[in-house]
């Protein structure tokens, strides 16, 4: 799931493509190719799948560079056009062209793309043969995960014992987060200081400090976050998840388990959040 405010990037993909294609074109030239024109609306849909593609690294933060390499059939000769296209995995819309290049004589290519949108993405390279404008093929798809940098705060003291907007009882040990729009139980991957956790939405907020996420005190302690900080986040698709409990190594968990709105106690004393 890509956050709503990221939709603007999809609307200006054509503007971004020209800028983002520069390193790709340079890379293609270094391999013996020539710069290919940017893709236009008349580019036919691919009629076949051919070639190979990979992306390194497979996980980046927004605005970092991912390098796409591979090869397309070399029958058309050196210099035929290549277009790097991106689509959000969870979306049903069409592909968006973000960069262009040209194949080397052996069909190989290297395209550098500075990720300008967050989410679980699919990439492919579309190839247009020189012999026929309608001879368009696409490589297999390859996944790319892009995290979004956001401001995160944490909360808890003064609210323990209260129920969250999702029906959970807030405790010192419950691991969850507050978000203004994501459905209760949505799994959110949060990365900070080299540690990544998958945390469910259990509350609404935050509404101050320009923050996007508000971590429970236990989630903040587990990540090592002690003050308002920038973290990397990714809203994951898939089934809703329940919160877990976390206790500092020096303390022991209390006997029994907590119960919440659902009344179903899960492993670790956590309960499924209400919808």
C-alpha cells in the first residue's frame, strides 16, 4: 500500500522521467549504446516477455538509487530503445515509464533509477526493436521495496490503561503505532538505526510535531528510539496483524495475557485489534 500523499508522483511521472533518465542514458552510452528517446503515449503494449532483469539493491530508501541490469534479445542490434517502467504491486493501474536508455550491441543494459515513490514496486524493462515499431517486448518483472522517510514520535505515559481508537488497551508492553489513515491492524514495517520491525496500527494520530507515526513506548524502546526522529516506513499489504508485547531484557513479563476489543488473546498476550 502506498500512502495517499505519494499519488502526486504518479501524476507527474512524465516530468520526472526526463530528469531520472540522465544517469540511465549515461550508463547505456558507457556500454556502447546511444541515448534513446523518452517513451511517449504511442508506445505499444508489450506483446511478449523476453530477456532478463535484476535490481540492486532490492530494498532502498526513497530518493536512493537502484541499479537495474539485464539483457534483452540482441537481434535488433545496438541502440534500440529501452524503457524502465514501474508499477506499485498493490495497484491495478498501468505501468509508468521513469527512465529511458539504449541497449548495447549484445543486448545488455544498465539503468540507474533514483526511486521517487515509496511502496512495494514491480520493475520491468520494455524493449522496442529497430526493425518494427510494433515489435515491443518486456523483460520479466522484478520486485523493488522502497521505504519512505517520515517523522516518528512515541507516546504512552499518562495514557496507560486507556483504550486506543482500535480498541486495544494501552500498556507499557504493547507494541503498536498510531497512524492517521491506515486501517487498524495494518502491518507497517519501520526501520530505524539499522533495526527493522513489523508493527501493527492500533491507534489514530499523531496530530502534532509534523509527525506521521506515533509509536507506543514499547515499540520505541525495542527500536531504540528515544525522541522525535526520522524513521523509514513501509505500509505492507496482506492480512491484518495483531500487536505483540515486548519487555526489556531486565524485566519479566507479567503472568497471564492482556485482552482487548476482540477478546481473543494471542501468543505473547496480544489481542487482535478491532476494525
